[in-house]
């Protein structure tokens, strides 16, 4: 594959991420501004934790057990975040979050689609974690332990680069499958936030 084709693939993935940029979602904007009620954060922690628990499966699907093991420790960090808000991660009750879980279960079950599905999330992790951590520190009283999940992801750019490299090594047909999975997952992530936002009524 020539360099121009690689750039095109990466630009297509990044265009999908930009289309569903979670930092532009009203829920995250309210979080950053401190106008999101603490109860809404608690609902988010309980529901979104289901997705966080699925991420290790995505890495394991294309054989990266080292990162999958690291992601399993992050599930525990998320539990600390939820605990700091007085809740635990429970099976999703919001339709859009259940839909996200189904999308990820399907896409994280294949070595090809897991790459695109993870890219939809990992390409946004550093920026969203930085913003959310700043919002927590400025507007919400949580212990350092409850903020740790976001702190460790602020500079976590290497995973996005790993995924991009693996996508570029795929056949053209598999690259199209990866791109489709990226789009489906990015939209499902956005829709899940919309569902949470609607339930909490903020």
C-alpha cells in the first residue's frame, strides 16, 4: 500500500471521529461547564461503565492481550469513579446504552471490526478525559481515586496510533469493514450519551 492510500484511510477514520466528536455533545459540555447535576454524573457512571467493561474484549479480539490486560485495570478505575458518586455499574437500563453494548459486542467479536470500533473511542479518549478531568476538578468534589480513570487517559495517545497502524496493514476489503465499524460505533457512542442526557433531564 502506498503512503497516499494510508493517509486517506487515516483521514477517513478521523473524519468519522470528527463527525461524532463527543466533546461537542451537550452532556459533556454541561459537565465541563459545571452545570451537569451530580445525579446526572452518577447515572452516567453507572450506565457508561458497561461500555468501559467491554473495551478489553475489543483489544483481545485482534490479539493484543497486553493492552487488554491494562484495560481490565481501567474497569476497576471506573468502578472507583462510580463509587465516588455513590453508585455501582449496573446492567444498562437506557435503550441507547443497551444499543451501544450490542454494537460493541458485535464489533469487538472480530479482529477486523474491533480495530475500527476501538478507534472511534480511543481517538477521542485523550481529549475527552482531559476535559472531563478538568470539569471534575473545577466543579465536583471527588476524591483523587475517583478521578484516576480520567487522569491516566489524558495522555493516552499511543493506542490510537496502534489502531491506525493495524488498520493500514489490512487488505482494502477489510479496511472498508474497519471504517464501517468505526462509523457504527462512533454513532452509537454519541447516541448513548444522548440517551443518558435525555433520561437525566438536564
